[in-house]
C-alpha cells in the first residue's frame, strides 16, 4: 500500500477529481415534463433484455432528488461532476425546438453544482437516443448525425454561459458495437454493417456538433469526447493471435483516435472489414469534420484484454459476422461482473495514448468496480475491495503521469448505485449506496476513502 500512497502523492494539487453518472441510469421520471421514450425505455420492455426485468423508469429518482444528491457530491470532496443530458427530455422526438421543462432541469442542476463549488462536466449523449430517431433509422442513418448537432446546439445555447467542459459522446464503441452489432444493449440490433455505419455517424455527429458549438463558444470552453479504451494483447505469439489483437486494437482504439486526431481510419481495419463485405458510408468531406480540434479526450477504463484468433480446440472463431477473436483471461482476480482487476494496464493504456497521440490532454472519466456489497443495519457498506480498487487505479494513473502521459484528472464511476444497463440494479458500482426500496443514500467506505485521497492530494486546499 505504501507504494500506491507514494505514487498518489505525486499527483499535483490542481489535479481534477470527479464522480460520474448518466441521465437514464439515475434520473427516472421517464414520462414527466414532456420527455418521450428513448431506445433504452423501449429495450427495457423487451423480454430477457435486462436482468430481473429492471428498467430506468424510476432509477435513483435523481430528477426529484437532485439538490440533495448535489449535496452528497460536495460531501465526497470532489471538484467536478460528470453527468449527461437526456436527449428525449430536452428535444422530444429528436427534432424541433427545445422542451422548456426538460432543459430547465439541467439549468437548475448546473446552478446547484456551481453554488456548491462543483464544476459541471456535461456529456451530450450517453446512449439514450430518442426512440423516434431510432424508428427513422437510428445511428446507422446519416441524418441522425445532423440531428445530434441540432440537439447539441439547443443545450449549448442554454448552458454554455456556465458550463466550461463539453463532452459530445460517451463510449461510441458501445453504442455501435453492443447496440447494433452484438445486440446486447439498446436498440438490440445484430447487423455488422449497420453497426459500422453507426460508428461512423457517431463520429460525424461529434464533429458536426463541435464545429457548430465552437462558433459560439466563450474562449475558455473545452470540447472533448469520451472513449471506452483498453489494452489489446495477443494470447500467444502466434500469427492468428497477433492478428486478432491488432484488429481489436484497431477497431476499439485506433478506429476512433486515428479518425479524431488524424482524420483517417486505420487501413488495416478498413481492409479487414472489406473482406467481410463491410464498407463505411463516408463522404469525402467527412474526415475533416470528424477531426475537429479537440481540447481533451476522456478515457473510460475497466480492464485490460488479450485475444486469440482461434478457439481452444484450434478452430476459427465465429463472431457476429465480424472479423473474429476470443478473449483469453489473464488469470487475475475479478469483480462480480467478471472484469479482471488490472490497474497496471491502465498505466500502459494512458502511456500508449500519450505516445501515439501526443499533445492531447487526457482525463480518466470512468473507472470503478462492482462488488458484492453487504450493508449493515444502518445501510453503510464496508467495501474495502472497492476502496482498494480505486486506490490501485489512482496510483496507476499517477504512474502514467510519471511516465509522461498528460493525464489531468480522474473520475470515479459511479456516484450512485444506479441502473447498470443490461445488468439492471443487481450490480452496484456506486460510491454511494442507494436503497432500492426507500431511495435512501449512504456513502460507502469507498466513498470515504476516495474523499480522503482527494483531500490528501490537494493538501487540504479546495
């Protein structure tokens, strides 16, 4: 532990600390004040889509409990709150003017945060596409990218006088791959060609939105995107395993960062997709739009990965019509989600991004773990395993800084025990426990440890 403490102690006093959430996971109030259904409302109604038949209909009731929740964020000692705006709440049906009642909630949230000395870190899209737009084609349709930029401007025009940090998309890989290729998240489609079209149009929507927002932005405004990234190692030195790892690194990391930073997609990924008959619906002017200048990139990290190109019996892997791979465990301890705990891979990832994409400020915008929380009679959870996980990954972040990566902040995921997408409410990642029956909030041991780390690094200064 002393080694971790020493590393954490190297973080500068001005390092940014935060917690995060997303609209559908915590807000509830899915049919109030003009909000229309999102793809997650629809997906949650599909049989067997969500564990235990859960949905975000009530979630953490944050829509009605927001001021008290902001007070809890302040109690955690962080300086930043990363949250997302619900597209169908602000712009019902995904087109037309702003819904005054919907945007008013975020107006109040931003003011509440600032009044408590907390910086708002706004994400425009965290997976809750208006169902009306999915019915019109969803992200595989080019028009959705244009609609996203229109929606972004509705939010920006209302909140840009008080919000400095703007994130366009959260984890576009998950939207494209889990939503349109694997079918395990909303909207639950299984169509590789549609999924890759979605990936392209997500990035196009990002670029269109950034271009338009920058035209009206105050000088101190920062624009970025959040990507879920991981390492990709071959399971063995075999050619099949090295090819599998290279493709997955290409599809999961280089596809997004090369397009965003260099204005091009990796040739090896395009060639591998073409062999499957998949081509991106890119127009000649799209790359320059996608590569709109960035002020930061958010890195969401949970585990490292390694890959094989063959099954254990040596046969080729088959996987949803895409170039194939098989994940091979490292053999490390895991969370209850089965995600291996590999903090050194976070260091490796951040250093690699800093090396391959220099000059790009980085923030760890999501990092956290689900464990089998057991509350006592007061609701308090002594989650030493989660506290140890956070400490190890904060130390790993500090190690990356020492190795030259320009990492400027760390956001624990998540603020509250919330609706964890297809896992429902059974898997808890929060620093704050939410009683599903009463909605009572209780800061866990990990939340107290996180607060102590923040205070120690700041040296008692806020």
